C-alpha cells in the first residue's frame, strides 16, 4: 500500500496501439515532405534503418529495469485511522504510528511506456511512483515492519511479484514494438518504391511532352 506520495497505476492509461499509431503518423508526415530528387536517389533500406535508429534511441526504447541496484529504506509515519484500508480495524479519529518500506528501482528507456497496456490479453497493472528514471514502490502492513518476520516475508513477496508483473508487461510491450517496426519497414519500403515509380513515370511523360 502506497502512503507517502500519489502513485500511478502502471500499464493502464492507454493502449499501446494509440502510441505506436502516433509515431507512424509522425514518420510518414516527415517522409512525405521529401523532395523528388531525394526520393529518386535514396537507398531505401539505408533510409529505413536511419529512420528507425533515430526513433529506437529514445521514442521506441521500452524500459529495462535495473534490479541489481535496488535502494530500500524503512520510514515511520503518523497516519489517521480514516486512511486505513477497510479490512484493517482502526479508529478514524485516532492517529497511528506505522512503518513502510520504500524501494527505488532504476530503469533505462522511455518512461512513457509505463502509461500503456500491451496488446496481450488482460495485462495486469502495478502501482508505483515514477520520477527521475526510477520506480518507487512503497509498501506497508499498516503496523510495524522491523523485526516482524512474517510481515517482512509478505512485503518481500509483494515487491517481487510487482517486479515480475512489470517485467512481463515490458516484455509484451517490446514484442508489440518489434511487430510495429517490422510492419513499418514494409510500409516505408512500399511508400518509397511507389513514390519512385510515380516520379519516374511523371518525368518520362514530361520529357515526351517537350517539343522536339
């Protein structure tokens, strides 16, 4: 249970298709502005690789968690009883001292992907706070954690399950991105090929229309 800050429900806000569709639209808006001379002389395969490389560096870089450098801390807080979950008995007019465990997990990649659900069926969401290329998980049993072996094991398992769910979703998103890139390669190739043929035909026609 997150206590200190507003947390985000990861992988829930939008479908990944909407994000990838915007990227596709952006790419085609740019290449449609290429002039005829450039299109006629461009090496299509190299141009496709150049376009995708640019987007791969940041925009299409699905995050990878760095689980080797997890930073953890225990903090104490005074919490009003009315903030307790319904399944925990507490006086809403009283304040209670509780402990919480805070885990910081760094990641490399585009954090925007945490807002999107993969195309796989029923992706599960995870609650965390995102800031400075880190995910922050704050968990509590709404009581004491220190020297409470049962609670320690329970919160450890909860954290581990959260990481597993995140990695499962990120893996699914990577597959979605790879499918998108393969389809995009085909579409861009088709665009350039058809555009080249059209320009060539037009130039030949214009040449024939010139008076001899």
